[in-house]
């Protein structure tokens, strides 16, 4: 079966929600340990799509097996930045699909005028950190022992990617 990457639409909400639930139940990659109620996912997705924020899904046939969403900051002084969130079902990780999804998302962010992407990733999630570093995200900080789950602490690594020319560094970032 073929994989495809495309922009999300409201009719994807149940599939997105199921994918989010699958990743959340692993209790290690994202901040959720269970999916929020479907109505909350529906409201969040509608807000994101109405704002024309980049939101891509990875499908295998008709099943959503991954997503990458970008939420533009709304406050004055921060509108040039956006927060990136991403997740893949366990069975498709390590196949290069996450890189394809991230590459398409970054391109869409540039098209939509986003100047900087920011994200938070658990220090224990080495594969995700590796993908972000491969695409040029820099570590900008660390929240030490930010999460305590199942008796274990984990740091949150703050990362950022400049999508426009950084004159101070005299290079195009990513």
C-alpha cells in the first residue's frame, strides 16, 4: 500500500484523533498520555485549518499514520514564529517517512511566510531529535526534569529553525 502526504481537512479528524491516541498511549513521545476527547480534537483542528496553519497528514491507504502541524503564534511581536508538533504511529517510524513529512511541512511554512519554527522534544526521544537536527534545528535551551511520568524524569529540549536568511550568520538556515 502507498503512503501519501497531503494537507489535512476536517473530514480527517477521526483518523487524526486515532493516530494521536496511538502515539499518546505509548506515554513517551508527546505530552499527551491519552488522546483528548474527540470534540476537543475537532475544535482544535478547525481552528488550525481556519487559520491556514500548515497541517499535513501522512496516510497509508485511507488510514492516517502520522501528522505534522504548525501553530502560528498570535501575540504581537511573536507572529513570525510558529510551534511545530509531529507524531507517527510506531509501525511507520524508522522508514524515512518522518523526514519526508517534515521536509514538506518546512516547505509549506516558508510558502506561508513563517520565519521561525520552534518545538519541544523530550531528551529521551533521540530519534526525533536526530531528525530535527538533520533538518537544521538548533538546540536553544533545555527544561531540566520538566516531566515526571511513571516515576521517571525527562528533560524537554527546546529547538528552533530559522526559515529566512539570518544576516548575522550570513547563511540560509536549513
